[in-house]
C-alpha cells in the first residue's frame, strides 16, 4: 500500500509538473524556427533537460516532423528530445481554442500524401490504405490519426456526432475541419460523406468509386446529398501521456520489476477521465503486485 500510494503521489505530481525532457543527441541545434533551414541560436548537450513551451510541425528529421519550442525561445527537433511519445505532448504553438484548428494544416498535409489512391468502399483507416485505397471516412480517420495522434470514429455519421471534436457553423470553417453531407440534408441520421476543408471553395476527399483521393471544389448538393450546416473540428492532443510519466518513474524503480510497468496507455484528454482513472488504478495495482512479489 505504501508503494502504491507513493507512485500515485508521484504520478499526480508529474501530471502537473512535468515539462522538462532530456536531449538525446550530441550538440543539438536549437533554431530560430521549426526547420533545419533556420539559423541555430544555441546548442544543447546530450542529457541536458529542456522545457517545452509548445510544439509545432516543421522539417522532417528522421521521420519526425514535430519541433519543440523551448523555454529558450528557439526550436529543437523532437527527434532529439526524449518525451516518451512519438506525438504531441503539449499544446501546439499558436494553436488551440475556438479560433484555430490546432493542427489543421497537419491534417491536410497527411491527407495530401494519399492523393491519387483510388476510392475503395470500406478502405483505409489509422494504419493507412486498405484494399489499395480509401473511402471518405477512412481518409479522414487516417489524416487525423497521422496528424494529431488520436483515433476518431471510423464512419462519417459517427465522426459528425463524435464528442471528441467540436462543431462550428460552416461559415467558421478552418483548414483541417471536416465537412459533411447528409442524404436529403438529414445530418442528424443520414450523414453519408465527409471531406477535409482546405480553404473557401476547396477540399480534399475520397469521393466515390472511379475517383481518386484528390482536391476538388466543395459542392453543396450532389445526387441527393446536401452539405451539412456544421463542420467538426478535431484538435491536437493536449496533456501528458501516461507513457511519458512511466518513462520518468521507471528510472527510479528497481530494474527487476521496472519492465513490468513500462507499457501504460495514452490519455486522450478530451473526455476520458473515468477511463483514465480505471486504467491508472489497474496499472498501479500491477506495479504494486510485481513489487511485492519479488
């Protein structure tokens, strides 16, 4: 009980206080902007802790396009920062709130990588194309999984109804928002298509059999489908992953049982508090059991 209480206390403290992460490379440049073309303003040594104030996308570095803005007001590639996650662990720079899509350009960019693939009914999802292509909601799920590191529902109606995002009037659409169409304009029960808003008059989508994933003009009515009055905005994950906390705590746990506690789930901070409490309780119980069994 004492061990479990100690870990629970440590987790609680870490959730509110963790903001510094170690550098994993030698003489890592911190630049004036999120990319390798920006001037280096200082360097960090291996093992040096840096505080991240926000994150954004930039030049891809060994498969990681996230850049961390540090408390030194410069940007370092997330590839060289041990955050414990391959995704975002804090707020997006200049993003968030009702005035921003909080990663909308990243959503569009992810969808753009799939341009030219054919429409396949039931095709695609978080892991990419299946059956050689995507359908409309498979593409949107993939783009948001790739850009925001979160899994939204798979079908268009559920994406429109999901509590993981927030609805806005279509007149307030931002890049990366999802557009929807309903049969006969019935968006409450009959949403049949979804696309990704790029800018006024333009979207990217997987429309129908015979057309590839592509950019095209936004239509308001086609074949009995009417555009819905609202868009859905999904934003970047904000908060700390349990995996991040695990990595920090494991360093202080005995090597004999640390590995048993090193695979905690991720938190989706948008409405999963009860799930997190249950998962955290189970995780602590397993860790405590392993400790007391040695």
